[in-house]
C-alpha cells in the first residue's frame, strides 16, 4: 500500500534548541527507511518546518510502526498526517464502447 504523510515540527511546544540534536539522527533514519523502500520520496516543506513523504508499507499499522521510529516522532516533536493513496483512475486502460 502507498501513503502520503505530511509532517510539521511542533514549534509551538519545542524550542529550536530542542530540535537541533535530533535533526541529523532524523535524517539518518529517513535515509535508512529510503534504503529499505519504506520512503519512496521525501520533500521539505516551504510553508513550515516539516516534510512530505511518499511511503510504502504492507498496512497502515506497519507504516505507523515505521514512522514511530523517527527520532522527532518518538520525542513527540512532530505532527504527522497520513493518507492512504491509490492509483489515479485516469491513467488506467480506457474501455471504449
């Protein structure tokens, strides 16, 4: 199954100094998830501090377990919205009658 996640740092609850020691471990974990095929693509957000990811997992529960391993998520410093996605119907074969 594929998913899109939209995450933002909870800057209203944590100082920039609180985030700093976790940023490199966070990036390393994302690289690990990418190498394993869980993260398919990732973008930094321009509107707020955070990221958007295209993800793949066998189920929502499996994905939630993977996302929980992100250091910022584990520390409660991220707000993450996850949406399941499916193929766009307009790109499938057309039936002509």
